[in-house]
C-alpha cells in the first residue's frame, strides 16, 4: 500500500492505495466523489475527465499515486462558491447539453479546460476538442451550443449536424 495525499476540490485528501489503483477509483471509492464517471476503462469515452494541476486528464488512465501532491478538481468542485452552477454548467442546462447526463461531468470538465486555453473557440475548435468525449445520446449539437454560449458567443449560427 502507498499513501497518497492531494488537494481535491480545494480540500486536503489522503488515503492508502494499492500501486494499481487508478485516480478515478480513488476519487469514487475512497473519497466518494461519484460525479466522475467510469464509462469504458480504456480512455475512449471521456466520462472520467478531471483536472490535475489545471490540465484535463482522463482519470481512468492515471494512477492515484501519480496524483500524489497534485491539485485535483472534479465535477463536484466546479460549482460557484455559493453552490450555484458555474457559467459552463449553467450553459449546459440552458442549452440542453445534458441528455441522459452520463457524459456530462466529463464534457463540463473538458469544456472548462478548452475555455481556459481558448476563451473564444470556433465551433470547429469545440468539436475537435471534444473528440475524446463520447455522448451516446448524440447530444453533441447542444453540447457545442452550450460551450459556445459559455464562451459568450452567439449560438444562433451553430449548424445542426
């Protein structure tokens, strides 16, 4: 067993893990932060995206021990300080970018990383960035609209797929 210590959503967190424990397992099983979803276990779907030291990471491909000492943000840490939805979460709600909701945490986390790097992406840039996130409900059109709206852009011109 290895002791890992990290800051998760602004709070200290630690626990003993086996060397093979994935970050997603540590978050869900040890810390009970179940908003980060496990969809494929093969890094294909993006449902497990979290931020590690400010970078979007598929937490099913990272060992918990690799995050020792890191700052980790999960979907539970994305809300505003008063508990209200942040701009991206609100845009997903306003533009129906969350159909069944399974992919939503990963999509929100990916969108947040995109907008941190590129505050006003084009529609094509949003679609390209989300290539590693799968929505089985085919909600990409509304997800793209939500991300464009969160960036402060007009969503009226977003082409339907």
